[in-house]
């Protein structure tokens, strides 16, 4: 069975500054609105311009051009938070609009991060995730990420983050 000709292929692009408000709102709505992050962390989630200076912001758009998924790929610097060497890349703030979840958008964004990290000469991709983000953890495991429990961390009291890694 071939894909429907009226369903455009999903592609990943670099975010544009005019995408920033949508990315910030979507990320805050899903993380804070979904009870997965504190309102205090929501301030960082909405600071898309701030992370654009420290990461590659990648997006998936629907056929009307609206951002329906986003991730921040960190190839260098401390924004990755869990990277330990120049051989490691990280990604953060992966989000998919709940209206289109289950269509492979999150997986496409993660696979794109892996491809770009590999192309940049990285040997490993690491990430941290809240233990409540079980759907994301299932995706990471399906793609071959494994747990690095020795690198789990707590950015604030009551916030316990799990670290996963994939060797490239």
C-alpha cells in the first residue's frame, strides 16, 4: 500500500524566529499544562529565543505550515546539561502537539537529532527526561537508547530526571 498522495511527507526544518512564539506556547502547554513541569520551568520553556542561541531548534510543520513539533539539539556548550565531553550531543525540550501525537513526529525529530549529531562527529547522544514522561521513554527505548542511571540528576527538589544515551 503506498502513502496517500494528498498526505505530504513530514520534514524537519530549522526553526525561524517567527516560529518562536508557537514553539514556546506549545512547549509550555504540553509540559506545564500536562503536569510534567513546574510553572517556574515554564519560563525557560517559553524562552525560545534564548535557546536558539545555544541549540539548533528543529521543527516539523503541518501542511498549513504550523509548527506541530519541536526539539532543541545541542551540539556544543552547556545547554545540553547532561553532556560530559565534546563527543556527546544532547537534545532537550522535545514536544509534539497533542492533536497530532502518534503520527511519528517525535520519532522523526529524534532521528533527525541522531543524524545531525553523527554528521557533526559526535559519538553519543544523551538526554534527560522526567520519570513521568513514559511515552517519551518508550520512544527512546524503541530507538535503542539505554539508561545511564549513574548520570540521573535532580535540577530542583522533587524533580528527578532519568538519563538515557545512544552510542552513534
